[in-house]
C-alpha cells in the first residue's frame, strides 16, 4: 500500500512535466486521465483509512481534511480547464500548487512531515538574520548610488552603470553569490582602482559573514526542531 501510494504521488507530481506549458508536452486527454486516476487512488486510500479509523479521530485529523480539499480543488480546476479549452479560452492550471499536499499529508509520509514542520518552525527564527542582511544590502546599494550614480559610467554593453537604485540592489544581490563577479565592478575599477575597496568590503560583509551566519542559523535551528517530537500530537 505504501509503495502504491508513493508511486501515484510521484506520478501526480510528474504530470507538471507533460502539461502545458511543459518540457515534454502530452495531449490534454492523456494528462487529465492520468490525473483523474491518481485522484481516484488518493480518494480510495482515504476511504480505506476512514473505514479502519474511528469516525471522530478521522474527522479531527487535519491531514485528512487537507487531502479531501486538495482532491476537490484538483477536480474542480481540471473540469474548469477542460471546459475552457473547448471554447479555446486560454487558462492556467492553478491547482498544481496543491499537489505537494498529497506528498506531505498521507500517513506514510511521517518523516516528510517532520522535515516540513522543522522548516516551517525554522523560518521565523532566521527572519532576523535575513532582515539584517537585507538592511546591509540596501545600505550598500545606497552608497553605490551615491558613489557611482553621478559619474556617468557605463557597462561594457554601453548601458548606464549604477544609476537606478532598484537595479543596483539586484546587481549587488547577485554579487553576493559572486555570479557576476568581477564584471559588475569593472566599470568602477576602470574609473578608479580605489573603488575596489567598496566591493571588497561588500563581499566580505555580505558574502563571507552574512551568508555564513545565515547558514549557521538555518542549520542549528533546523537540527533543533528536527529533534523535537511533539508529545501527544497526531502525526
């Protein structure tokens, strides 16, 4: 039963590769039949679970409610999408975002739920580090605008260099990953080699300090929450 459930969950999630817009497009009829088959299996699995579980226990378990709502939303979206296709009306399958609910909420996915719960509990605790990082990024972007914005510098493509604040924020955000290094700093370096001090300070503070701190906070809090098993809670 567990293997069958995981197989149809994997099949349901894989349909995103074959539905429009798709990597390997298949006819709508083929993908819709497969999706209905998966939903019927999920519904049968849920019905079987309801038969062997006390009525009060079954309806108090939010996992079962989530699965039923996901099945209903998926069938409704599939029906609406099919009717709109008949009238050549372009639409989007918005119910795809609920498909991971099946992976998380079935009884066999206890370890996945523990990992998901640990991630959810970790997010509020890393918010402070993320806000400090964003504050540093915005301040460096403002300094870059003041340093380079009025010097009429241009990139190698002939575009204005560091004259728009939002574009500066994005370029420096990419620089944190070092993906655009050293291209992003070359116009300033060509104007004056002393401007490299600004980028060196930015990389040291944001890439080496903040990213290491961010990773340490995420790891420690995730490990802490992963060890905590809620007592008496329905898993």
